[in-house]
């Protein structure tokens, strides 16, 4: 135990004392704030491109719909040039569309909107353009057309024009609240999503960064031959354990520092988030509602997150989350340590680490789909699979209630994967640490594992 | 309490078909300086690593300082300087040394005191500069070697194991190392070191063991070993350029088994059944002027060549050093 502490202490103190660690820890939150603030600086996060209305409107409907749509577009995008309306015969529509394609290619317009009888009926409208791939732009155009068609139909049904205008401008915000096992939960769902995403991303980042730190540390001991002296004083299992625990605590320290610094920054400079009109503190529901009403995107939600307090994460879930990190870290760290012990040079190590990195990156790849649909079978599977559970389970848990049996199952799975990884890596480490020369083949590795004692 | 510091019995270690150490038995008395001699690949480092419980023998027993070698805490009483040396490059020298001492169970405060003492003693801490505060990679190679040597001895071990301690040392550090070995012995410590430099071994060691191909060739006190091989070696020195005249005599295989030709000084090994008196008469008959003709104790180097043979030499043995 004494030696474990000595190894642990060295790993921890040497890292925490290093210049880059201190800089990274201090600048981490600043960097985060910058990333959150950038969309606001450009101011177009929610509007899509400002040039949406610079399009041809080809009106083959024979009802003057084109001009009405154009007016609506101009009203919505006063800074945009266009739109350019051409009223044509239904028979000529395709010829006109081809003309517009040429105009788009010459960059005269961004796209072309084709209105015909199907549009008047409220069935369909065609849009071709450079930005046809942008959901925001396409949605914006669709909404404009839809509102105009709606107004037309209401007018035909005999509703007064003024009323039509009022109706078509109904703004309906949706205020959502998550229901957990203990009823309606505090905090807004956008913040919950952000928290889930943040937690998963942070876990992933910490495992990648500090897992590789362990790998390099092992390689350093091996290539400088310090390992020779060290293993004559302490057995390799203790050395490996001390290393993983020491570096793990470095990661935890950094996360804690970020949380504290980040929270402090959001507390004292809420205007960075562009939402500084609410007094800080007072985590009541009206503040939450106000905040979310004024929120324009994730950035403000982050501010809200702080103002309204963290969305309630029960103690059990917090412990499960922590276990996920600890077990996941140990799992990947021991694999990385084995990789470090296998090779002799910086050149070889990246290549040798590829399989472990692939495991990690493939778990991260599933973050967006799980975020979009946390109740899907994909989400369930990925949150149970031992290699991805440490990252996906926390994400799922913050988004939706997960039956405790699944959480326990996932943790049990990760634990056994951990035990297997430690067993395997311990053996590779023991032999590899004092083995110089070329990189071992898979067969040689198997022999190391068999023969290690 | 056993009077043996190291007691190795019938130890075997095989690697992947080849035998690194084969049925090796060694006894190193407490308080002695012991040399483990052999060509590269003879199994010296494997033996040392087994002593330190870094690798486990396939069979046989090892007892260190009267205790089975896998006993917990035993390594705290052993100091080890590996052949491949190195320290954490980016770490402050003091912190590295403190780490090494703490690994051996020395409390931090006591470690600091000893580190100061050693740094001053090996001139790494002078009134002008305290190299202990520098990072390891700011030190010259010679200074790093000193630092590593300090790390080996900080916990005041009863048994000191040095693997090829003289390789790569500059003459000043080599001298400091020799002094330290002598001083350690004077304080009752046991020192075992491996080397392929016979001159060092002959001067420093009380006892030696020569191993080749994982097997013990011979062992015992240096004096006894040399005596056991005496009567077969003749030192012959002649005056002037007599090479051509005595060449036929020295080339007589019934008389002389081997010649170590040092130009005007020859070390001869008599052939089995060869007679020293007859040899002397034959040399006199050539008419050269003899300045020395003496039956001598062979040097370790000679014994090594005789027992391990030219094959060992080809396999990396570098003889005099």
C-alpha cells in the first residue's frame, strides 16, 4: 500500500505541477465560453443565412400567389435582395425553371421557388437552389409559403383579412418539463440535453486525453529505462495501479476545476451568454420559463443551466455517472498502458494505439443519434455495450429515466470488461516493460500473456 | 542468521526454447565483493533480474540475506543499478531521488537529508550550483550517472547489485564508483556486480563466478581460483628483437598450449604434459637474453580465456578494459 501511494503521488504531483496542465486547466473554461459565444457573435445561429430571399419565384399557379409570397419574403428578410417574381403559364413552368437553374449557376440568385396549382391546394412546393441542403433555409422558405397559402385559404373561406393576418402570426412557444421518477423535474429540458451532451463529451475527452497520457508515461519509463530501477522496488501491478489512479485523479481534478471556474464565469459574466437581463440565482420556475423564452440557442441555455441550478440529477444517478467514468477510465487506461508497454518509440505508439482509439471513437460517434433519440434501441444497445457504456450510459441517463436494472447491468458489464482489461494489460505490461527491440506481433503478445507470471 | 548474502540453488530460466540460465548455483558470502563475469548473453542480467524478483525462475530457489527472495519488503534492503540506466528526464533531480528512496520505504524527510549529503559528496551540490534543483535532462551524462548511483544507495541497502556498473563511465566516475564499492564493503555491505572487464574484477572482487551460456564455469575466491589454475602459466620476457628466434619454441604444441603475445612480454600456457624446465632450456638454447622467466598465477583474464574459450570472446567478450 505504501508503494502504491508513492507511485500515485509521483504521477499526480508531477502532472499537476506541469506548466501545460495549469494553463489547460485555467484556459479550459475560457475556451468553452468562446465556443459557446461564437454563434452569438455571428448572430445567425437561428436565422440561417440572411440571403434566403435572394431567389427566383416562378409563379405558375395563375392566382398571383407569387407576388404574395414575395411580399412575405421581403417582409421577413428586409436586407435581402430579391426575390424576383416571374409569373408564367403552367405549360412554360419547366422552361422557366431551367432558366433559373442557369441564373443560380451564374450566382445571380441563390435558388428558385416553383409555385403551381399543387401549392395553392396546400400540397407541395418545389425549391431548387444552392442552399437546398440547409434545413434552416428550406424550413424558413416552407414556412413563408405555408403561411401565405394558409392566409389565401382562410380568405377564400371568408375570414377577414386583418384577422387572417393576426392568425397567421400566432406565436406558440413550447415550454417543456421532464418528468422523472419523482414527478416533474426542475430545470429545462434543453439544459438537460446540454448537460447530458456535456457530460458524455467530457468523459470521452478525459478518457482520450488522459488514457493517452498513461500510454506515454509507460512508454517514457520504458524508453528511458527508468522502468528497470522502478520494477526492482515495486511490482508491476502496483506500479500500473498507482499510475492509473494517479493520472485518473489528475483528470478528475481538472474537471472539478473546470466546473468551478466555468460556473463562476457564468455566474459573474452572464452577459457573455447574451442573456444577462435576469438576476443571477433564484432557481424558480418563472425564471426558468423566462430564460427559456428568451433563449435563442444552446448558449443561452447554458446560462439558464447555471441560473436555474443544475437539472435535478438524483444522488443515485450521480454515483452511477461517477462509476461510469471511473470504470470507463480504468478500462481504457489499462488498455492504453498495455499499448505503451508494447512499443519502444513514439513513432510506433500511435499506430499501436489505433485499435483502442477506434473503440473509443466509435463510442463517441453514437453520441448524436443517442442524443436525438435516447429511447431508441440503438441507444439502449450502445449504453449496455461495455466498450461504449461509459460514455453513452451517462448521456442516456441525463436525457431520459433509465431503469435501474439497465444501469446496474451496464455497470456490471463495464466492471467485468475492466477486470478482463486489467488482467490482460497487467500481463502485457509486466513482460513488455523490460522487453526492448521490435514491436511484438499478435502471436508474440499472446505468448507474453500466457507466460507472464 | 545465514552468513550468505546470496544463496542461489539450481536455478533454471528458459526463454522460448533457449536456456538463459541453466542449473546455476551461487553462494555469495556476506560482506564480500563478488564479481559475476561472463560474455554478453551469458545470463548475467537474467540472473540479476531473478535476484531482484523482476523475473521468476522456472525452478530452483533463491535466498537473499537469509530470506526467500520473494519475501515482501526484501527488495527494500537491496540497491540495484541496472545496466541500462535512465531517470525521468523532465523531473527535478531531487524529486526523482526522493521518489526512488520513498519506493524503498525511506520517509520523505530522511530521504531529503540523505539526498543533500550525497549530492554534496558527489559534487552535484556545490556552493555555486545545486544540480539537485535542475531537471534530469539538464545534467551532463556523467552527472546523470552520479545521480543514478545516489538513487541506488539512498536507502542504505545491505545488498548492492550493480549490473555492468563500469560500462560507459568516464574515468573520474569509474574511480568514484570503485571508491564507493570499497567503502560499502568496509561498512559490511555485500556488493555483487556483473562485468566483462576482468581487470576491474581482479582488483575489486573477493570472489568471482564465471558464467557462460547460462552455466557456471567456475567460482570461488579470486586468490583460490588463480591458485587452482597456477603452475600452468609462465611469464617470459626477453631483451631485444628476439621474436623470430623464439617463435619455433613457442610454436611447439607439445610444450606450449597458448601464447598471449604482448610483443616483448609473453604469457604462456603450458601444454598438458609440457614441462616448464624443458621450456626454459629450449628458450636458453635459442640464445636470446631472458630478463624474466617465472611460473605465475594466471590473471582472471587468462583463466577466463582458458575456461570460456575463444568462442566466448567472439560472442562479445572484450577482454582487458
